[in-house]
């Protein structure tokens, strides 16, 4: 082998070639930097212009649109309330004007056509018409000025009466007499619509309810004005509340009246309408990145185009000496970077490109530290996924590990239904904190956000789902009225409580691993002040009430005393300190033994009444000074009578456990009774389906849609009950004496395993012989007889059968019980029946 060293001339030639290559690389790098800087500046300028335009379209315009929508919504919400009230009052006045006794009293030569008879009639209907202050009948053209009367007849009232007698358009008129607002109505009295009027009806209604409806909204959101303007007259501002000057006003007409509502948004409503710039930021970032990437590619192209005009440099492969052995190529590549066909400029640009395009940094990093552990079907007990919630024994059935998976399933379901956040709340049970922590981890793991409102009763979680702008969904960690060993989850998505198959589908999600993966965020919020303020603005008590509140050491003790003191009650708290061990009694007010301390405290303090709430505050039972227990179906009779007086013909919903007398009361007051399944979820769904304004269960769930949201809320139901009672100015015992109870049992519970109880009911429905009783099977088996009824159903919240009986006499009650006992023992002889 020839080891002769290269000549000096050859070495010099190779060095010059290397220097020329280096110079070419430097020129290329300098040119690309120059072009890249120029194009980058142009790209950033273009990006700024596009971003400015997009900000106007995606943020400013959207925010203004949302503000306009919220402003219109606030005006429309009040408008709907006033229109509903006025429609009810119009129907009442029209019915009075068509009253045959009124027609007879104004018909010439009729025996009833005497001033005395008219006075008797008007006094009678004054007492029977809710809110009426004065009812008068006038013979045709006989009305005269009477300015000094308590409810005067002035020129305005004379004009209203004359227009009625000439069948002109008549609208109610708001007037103020001695600092009190009233509504004047007038109607012609005639045999029929085509005959000449015989006279007129003039009725004065207290305007307090109308004004309370007007004042019921959130004062912080803006200024709302109630304006009355008749044709040809100046507008009169009747009432206004709140302040607002942060946006354009909206003015709407209240149908059937001369009233208008003018709403002007406040800065707080403007802040609520603020459009999050996340979409704008994302689009702007993508456009900027795209323009910079385009600038980078364009710079490379222009460099190649420019360099293509210059003389070609020697090929880098030519710089390798031909006589060099192949084995030394690796050594040369290390010593001489020009050995590689990719020059040093290309290497530098690739590194720079990754930085510009955001491709640098570590790869494959996990976005969450949460593990995706598998759970077998046996680890997820089917029994805890009940008809309308998830509930079981902590430790043996419900664990933090399972709570995490349930959270991920709920978060996944919420995301699939278009929700990005879930409200989470918990009760005061000893294990609720740990289960909540695990639940939240699971929800966040799905990529869904969490709004944590802390330890509050269940109705406040429901309320938050209507109050918050960014979600309509939530989860409550609670086992309601169950003993301390239990816990569970109540789930609402898009203001609908999950029930039946929807609850079971959460289990199927976990088993089938149909779970989203992501990384949500948790935010704390407070809801108690807003809840108390909302009820305070809606409910007005007409007198002082002394009230004993038994919270059973459960979560309502944190809210109920404060709420009812705000409403003006003299509150005596009983077991209102939070203790998840429930040392005094189980938080279940439907068991009479749990009410003994409350009854004793009411009698000891001389209170007007007492109320007991269940473990999470969505149920209540009331007791009287006499020691009587006002079970919720009797309570519902009073609610129905109150609401049907203002909404004739409305639907009233109740469950299969309620007294037959409730059906009769609803019908007698002109309502439509609807019996349905027991359970807060099916009841709420039926409330929405039927449009009912009031509903209730024997177990204590009361659902009020009139002026409220329609969910079960023991606290709000008690507030409305106090409002009704104080307006009637009667003692509670006297009020409920008008609904005398039949002979009836409380709810009886017979132990039966969760696996067997439903099969037993199905067998009883198929094989039971109840003679000629009318059978209802919408929930368990209810059999109605001419003089009573009986019910047996599978409890959805505990391993038990529940029974209830009612009859006109004790003898008949025993007969019905014995019939049920015979048929139950036929299908399961091991049942321990308490009768």
C-alpha cells in the first residue's frame, strides 16, 4: 500500500475548496436570515390586523349580542310573570261578570234587583275573591263620583265604568290611593255578549302580588321600571328597582294591560355577558403560527431561487480525497463537518424551525398524573345504581376508588350532553369529604371542569344549576335520609335528574370503558348568600312566626336557621349543629319516632309550629302545637288550594303513596289530579312533561314551579307554607282542620333485599287476588276499594318494601291490611309483616 504523503499543492487546493464552501454557507445563512426577518415581520403585521378584526367579530360583537340577549331575557322574565298574573285576574273578573246572580240583580223587574241584594252579593264575592278589596255593581249609567270613599270613584274610575258599559276596550288600571297601589277592573254585566249591558261590575284588587312579582328578580343586574301609559297620556313610572346605565335599555309591553317594563343593564350584567376570548386567542394563535410557518417556507424557497442564479459551488463529495481509504471516512466526518451532504446551515435552520413551529421540547409527556386502572364488573355493584340516584353502604358497596370511576363516567356523560362543567356539593356525613374528593378527581380526569360549592343542602346544588351561567349540571354527594352508614350521588345534567336507565348507563360506561380522558379544572364558588337572597326576594310573610327547626344534625342546619331568621321568623334551632354520626336521630322525618323531640320542643317553647328536614334538605315534615304531624300529602292539599285559586285548571302531581283525599281536594278546587311514581327524579320529569305548577310525594318532596324552579326543595316549600299560613291569619291547627284526615297508617317498611324486592312485587302483580279492587301498577301495586286503599312497592332508596293503607274506618283499614297480608305471604312466606 502506498503511504506517501499528499503534496503541499494538493493540500492547499483542498483547503481553498473548504474555505469556499464555508463562505457559501455563510452567505446562504445571512440571506435566509434577512429574508426570514422581513417575511416574519410581514406575517406578524398581517396576524395583528387579522386578530384585531377577529376580536371585533368574536369578542366585542358576541359580547354585545350576549348583553342584548340577557337584557331582553331579564325584561321578558318579568313580563311573563306579570302576564301570567294578569291572565289569572282577567279570568277571575270575567267569571264574576258572567255570574248569573249578578245578572239577575241588574235585570229589570227581577226579584233580586234590589240595592240590598246587590250589597249582599258583593260582600259575598268580596270574601270569596282572593286579593279583592272592593266589589261593586252599578245599574246602567248609575255610577256617580264618590271621592271620599275608601276605594273612591273619581273621574278615572268613572271613565273605566263608562267604557265597560259601552263595550269599549277595557284594560286594568293601576292606581295609588294613600300610598297603596290597587288595580281597578271594570266589566259590562249583560245576559250575553250580543245584548246591551244591564250595568257594570267594578272590582278593586290589591296590587301587592303584582308588585311583588315585579320586584322578584336580582336587583344587581340592572334597573327595571314598571311603567303605565294609556293612549294620549304621559307615561307613569309606577315602580322601579335596581340601578343600571351600562348598556342600551329594552322596553316591552305587558299583554292585556297598559303596563310596560323598561330594563337597563348594570355593569354586573355586562360582566356576566363578557365573552371569554379563548376562541379568539386560539384562532389568532393558529393564524400567527400558520403565517410564520409560511414565512419560513417562503424564505427557504426564495433563498434557493436566489442562490440558483449564482455559480455552483463544488460538490461536497468532491472535497473527499479519492485516495482516502473507506475505513477512514468516519474519522473524517468527525473532524470535518463539511463531509456531510447536509450543510451546517440546514442543521441550524431545522433546530430553529422546531422552535418557531412549537415542535421542540420533550415528547410523550402525560397530561395527567391520574392512572387509568381497570375495574371488573364485580367491583361495581349493580344494586347501588338505583332508580333515581346512586346509593349504597360505604366500604362494602361504595368506595373512593369506585367514586373516582363514577365521577369520570358522570363527567363523560356531561361532556357528551354539551356541558363543560359540573357543580359538586356534599352533605355532612363523615365519609362525604373523601368520596367527594375521589368524585372530583374522576370528573377532572374526564376533562370536565368542577365548580365546588362545598357543604350545602341538595336544593342549593339544584338552585346553582339554574343560577350559574356556565353550567346546568351537578352532582350531590349524599344519602339523603338513609342512616349514617350510607352515602351516594344525585346527578343532574342540563337541569334533568338522571333516572332509571340513565343511572344504569353510568355503570355501563365504567364497565365498557366509555370514558373521556382529559384534564379539567376545579373552581370554588359560594351559593348560600344568593340562595337566601332569592327566597327573601320572593316570599313575604304577613306576620311574625315562631318556628322550631330540627335539622337532625344534618346539612340543613347550616342554612335553615339563617334563612328563616332573614324572613322574619323567631327561630329555635334543634339539632342544627353538623354531626355526620347523627347522634340524636336518623335524618328521616317520615318516621314518627324521629319527630318526638321536635314535638316536645314546639310545646315547650310555645312555638307556632315546627319543621323537620331530612339529611340533605329536599324533604320536610311539619308538626303543630297540638302535636299533630302534618304529613306532606296534607300539606300538598293546602299548596294546591292556594295555587289553584290563582291558576284554575292547573295540573297537580302526587305519588302513589298519597291520600285519596288529596285527589278529591284538587278536583274540588278546579285542578287536574295526576298520580305518578314515587321518586324525586320521575316526579321532576313528570312535572316538566305535564307543566304542573305544584307536585309532591308522601315522603316529603315538594316540587313548586309557581314562582320557583320546579325541583324538590324542603326549605323553599317551608317558606311558601309560612307565607300561606300568615296570609290566612289562622293557627296552623285550625287551617289543617279543614282537611280532616281519614284513618291512615304511616309508611310501613318491611326488610327485603335489593335483589329480591322488585321480583317480589312483579310476582304479586301477576298472581295477587285483590277481589274487585281497582289496581294501579305505575309504581308497585296500589289497590283502591270503595272505602279505602292499600299500597305495596319496592323502595328505591333502601332494601325494603314500603306499604301504606287508608280507609274511612279502623275496621275497614284492618280488612284491607289482612287482604294484603294474605297475598304477600303467598308470594313470600318469610316476610315479617307488622300487621
